[in-house]
C-alpha cells in the first residue's frame, strides 16, 4: 500500500506543490491514476500505517483499532490544516517552532504547499475502515478474552 502511494506521488503529483518531492524532481506528470490520484495517497497512507502500527502493538483488537483511528486522525488533521481558512496562519505558527531536526520546517512546507480536498477527508476515514476490516479478517488480532491464559490448578498433588 505504501509503495503504491509513492508511485502515485511520483506519477501524478505536481512537484511544485509536493513537500515530498520538492523542486529537483522533473516537472512531468504521467497522470496514471486520474482523479483518484488526488485522494488515493491519503487512503493508502492511512491504510498502510494503520496496519504497520497495529503490527507493533500487542495482538488485541482494541489496540489494532486505535492504531487505525490514530492514523485517520493524523491524516484528517493534516488535511484540515491545508484548508484555506487555516493554511497560512498554521504554516507560519508551525514554521516558527524550535526546529532542531527540521520536522517543523517540513510540516510548515507541507501545510503551505498543500491543497485542501474534502475527498481526502473521506479517503482517510475509508483507509482506516479498510485497515480495521483487514485486521478483523486476519488472525493478527485476537479478542482480549481469548488472549488470557487458561486457568490452571495451583494444587500440588
């Protein structure tokens, strides 16, 4: 999922507006994904990182679901941060933070160059829902009751 999301960025995204690619990337676009190229990376990002995060937690359904919900919230907040009403002041505020590792500057660029798309909000929710469905169908998650050890006798015989 994450590799396909990268392919969408490389093939469909405008390098001038992409914080990921930056300006050295060639200015050609293949537009393989058409209109889906706008929201597909958000869906794949939420789906892929939801699954990766769920794999890092103990095998409980609640932890797996929370990892998917958290990635949906991250994507939703970044998308809302690109809304024209908040984009410039938020990018300026984030860019003014103490930035030892460059994360604030990169986030400010993403917010400033990004374009709000309501379909990305839908895609973030759909990516989380798909990841939760995938996890519920897989054997990776178990119910907390099933994960409890069986009762054993402490009697000495």
